[in-house]
């Protein structure tokens, strides 16, 4: 399920280049139910040694986005919108209620007015579809170097391991949401329109994160494809990565 929150501002909005953590903080802060807010922020849904928050969100989308080199900030031209997705409708319901109740929100130094919100629930019934990333898809492994030190390796969508790890991640989300194993063997994610410039090196707080924008073709069990839309592709979804939207339905 998808919630789109529309914002207005009297003039252009300037935000830090690395503003993902500000959006994440906004989402937690304006979730109306304090118990849900605390549970998601502090715990999340546990599976083995990992915890999933089961929501993802887009970048802040504006009519125009440009980089102000002199100020070292991004400048967005209103109207603005933020897309939040989750397979758990209650999360989006509480978030929408919270935003409307507040009316105005602050993102860094920017003051935004909540204009309206819209919900959508696109249903996936086919085994192939194309998506556009609204925030970078992140796929990584923690490996050990020759000196024994561990490091994070971020995969490109052109590496075979990329599909394998995206499928494994979706299978874990399926187990959490539906309580049963997924049919993930036939899942593939294929870059359709992905260029070098789609590699985005971002920073979440003090951590450097590498992810990819672009357009992709997903194939596999429709239930897994549905989860890709609702819970996000890849890792670090609740930090603002892996949010996508359908751009074309393929028979």
C-alpha cells in the first residue's frame, strides 16, 4: 500500500544534501500512535538476528530539484511530495492521521505545510512488471578482507549476486508478513534503464551507503513483486532506500 503526502511552501525549499535521516525522523515523529511509533523505532519485526520495520519511503520529490553549490544544499521547487509504502495498512493510516493533525512540519530549517494526502493500493497479479526507483536500491554483503577486517561491499545491479540478495531479502519479508516461506527461486531483477549516474553515494548519519536509482524489470511470484512495491527492494528500507513505483505493466 502507498501513501503520498503533498506539501506546499511559500518559496523554494533548501535542505541538506544528505537529508534522508531527517525524512526518517519526520516519519517517526508524526506517526499518530505512540505505541506503534515506539515499537517501530526501538524494535521492529524480528526475524532471526535481523529486524525489519516494514516500511520504506522515497526521496522528497519536487517540481524541480537542483544543487546549490555555493550553499552546499539541495533546492526543491514546490509542490513537494513524499511517498511512503508499507505492507501493513495500519502504519500508513497512523502516519497520514499524524501529518494531517499537525498541519505543518519542519524538515531541517524548512517549514512545510501539509496540503493533502492520497492512498493507493496497486495490485500485482502478473509475474513481470517494471518499476522506477524513488529512492536508491541498496544491496550489500559484509565481507572479510585479507587482513581479517570486515568491510561492506555494495553490489551493482549488473552483478549476479544482486538478484540473489534482493530475492533473499524479499523472502524474509514474505515470511514476516505472511508467516510462511516464499517461492523465491524464480525471482529476477534486471536493469532496464540504469546508467553510471544512477549510482548514488549517500550518507545515512555517519555511514556511507551506495545504492542505485533507475528502472528495473522484476519477474517472479506476484506475491513477492507485491512486497517489492509495499516493503521496498533491497536493504535499509526504513532509512529511505528501495522505494519504487510501477511504470509499466507487462503481460
